[in-house]
C-alpha cells in the first residue's frame, strides 16, 4: 500500500477513535451511532452485522483494501437513523459520509467490476462496483454519465477520468472526485457497502481494515 493511502488510513482511524471516545462531539454533529459496536477492543458486535464481516484470523485479509477518499477531513454522517439535513425528517442512512474538499479524488475500495452508473437520483453521479459478494457504492461525484455506441460510461473531464460500465478496476485506482451532485448540503463522498445484497455499516469494515493492516 502506498504511503499516501496509508496516511489516509491512519487519519481515518484516529477519527473513528475520536467518534467512539467523544459522545459530546457526536451530539454536536447530530450523529446518533456512526459505529455499531463490534467485537474488537472490548466492543460487542451486533449479531445482524457480524455475519457480513470476513474472518479476522488472517493478518492479511485487508492488505489490498484502499481507503476511499483522498484529502479526507472527517466523518459527517454515519450508518443508521438520522435527521435528514435536507428534509428535517428521520430517515435511515445507508452509508457513511466522508467530508473532503471539493474535487478530492475518490479511490476504489476493492478490485472489482463497474456494474452500474447513474446521475439522475438523490445520490447524484454514482458509481457501483461489484467485488464478489461485496457491492460498493460511491455517490455525489463530479462528472456525468453518458451513452455512446460503445456503451455507457462515466466521465469527469476536468478530473481526467473515464470509467466504462463493465470495466474492471483495481483497488486504489482513482475512479471519481468528491462533488455535490444529487441531494447534498456540502462536498462529501457517500460510501455504501452491501454484502450478498444486504446493506451494512461501512464503519465496521473500516475498523476491520485498520486492525488487519496494522497487524500485517
């Protein structure tokens, strides 16, 4: 893993620890529960989430995973029920929001294939990548989705990015840039994860990644 990506991991880990240790900071952001308790560092894991996580007895389980945002600043909204900053109503938030300066590059979390592209929903410009039973979703990106005789593709011309539907993408590759497309109040990446078609808390996966990469 490159030193740049590792720096993002270390900073992200500090922010996750900060979220666990400072309930006052959580309340000030209106985050009810960024992380479901897990069976790491004395936490108890939620049975509904435990089945989705890879086995932790391998020190290199996560060595090829990439933190998804460059120039990461902070987590602004976690997985679970929250008061929507758009509507003011309670809703279930199926992802983890990561704030970063507008135009910051987004990296592919795990090697996989582009299975969906769209730019007409509340998620704004969105890329979906499939890696085995894992599905990772990237929302609010800069750029647009277009069609040609060769097929559908995502393009961010200013960022120098083109991504085709059906294209294989390695872990850590730059796939987009943090934008404000769709329904959003500020520049951030909404990162969603599914396993076997079921949503789960991305913060759990990040915590596993930090532990696995630190041990290896």
